[in-house]
């Protein structure tokens, strides 16, 4: 094979750089409203339902970083060729080492179910949907490798929308006795009581509990509970009520709080 000239190499290099740049651009979160339109709502909701289902199926061991990595993997696949449906499975085995594989399969399974009854989308449209979800992950997550801020937000949002997911006990599984309630669980129960009743006394108790938890360095737990409530209420005014709590919590984990839009 003849050796390429310098001009040919320069041209090839520019093309490779252009492809790399385009590929990196497509892995970035998208914050616009294009893929929030009615045309894409069902596909977005089914992808997020797959995320929520996997979170519950893994006993909530899934993290925001797992979601982020899996979304980027799906985007790369959609760039590399035609959309490939999820493999058919009669049973789903959940192993802690395969959380991302399970999530990858479950997002596609939800899409496959949707597209049997509704028109599908092009690969570029599916990429746009995934990048929009990436934007939500970045908005509601924290820098922690164990962050579950987005997962708590999407669970609250989908629960409010009527999506219910429960992890059923498998055959011969022995359930441990219910342990002591965690501070995050107690805070979330207070928060749910507040948004159910809008009682000012309950609100004050919720705020006091947040302050006590922040004094003990429990910022991640505070953020998780607040993100769940934001998803539940889905109202900009409610987000503003939580800003005085979320700002110090985010400072504690080392990043500024950015108020996302529900």
C-alpha cells in the first residue's frame, strides 16, 4: 500500500479529530427542551421507568454514576449502528456485580415494549432523549461516587405519576428482621407528611431535622430525601422552599447548589 502524503495525513487527522469531537459532544448532557416535547414523553418516561425498576430490583444499590455510565454506553451503541432490541429473558437474575448490565437491558426492554404499540424513534432522537436524561442526572446528583440524588428524585417523580415498583421476595429468600430506621428514612417520612398535609408544624420539624443532620455531616442523606420530595411535588415554588436547606447541604459535599426545574 502506498504511503500517504503529508497533505493526505493532515486531511485524515482533521477528519479523525472532527469525529472525536462529535463523539464527545454527543456524550455531554443536554439541557434544552427539544426532547421534553410531547412527541418524546413516552420514550423518556419508559427509559426512566427502566432506571427506577433497576434501582428497586438491586435493592437500591444502584448509584447515579452507574446510571451515567450506562446512558453513555447506550449513546455509543446508537452511534455505532442500528438500534438492537434487548435480548429476551424468561428470568432476570440480579447480581451486585452486574447492576449496569441489568440497567442497560432494562432500559432497552422498556423501549421495546413501548415500540410494539407506538411508533419508534430514530437513533439520533434516542440519543437526544438519553442526553436529556444525562442532564437530569447531572442536575440532581452530587459528586460522590455513591450519589443517589437523581435516583431519589426520579423515584419520587415516577411515584407521583402513578408508577409503582416493588421488589418481590424470591423463593427461599430469608428476609432479615426490620432494622432501626435510618436518619434519611425518618427525614423522608417527615417530608412526606409535610407535603401531604402542608402543616407548618411538620414543616418546622422537617427543617429542624435537616439542620441537625447537617450538623452531623449527613449532607448526602439530606440531599437524597429532598430530591425525592422535589420529584413528588414537581413544583418550582416547592424547590425554592428547599433552597435554604439544599444550599448548605451542597456546600458540605463541595459543590454549589443549582436549582433544577422539575
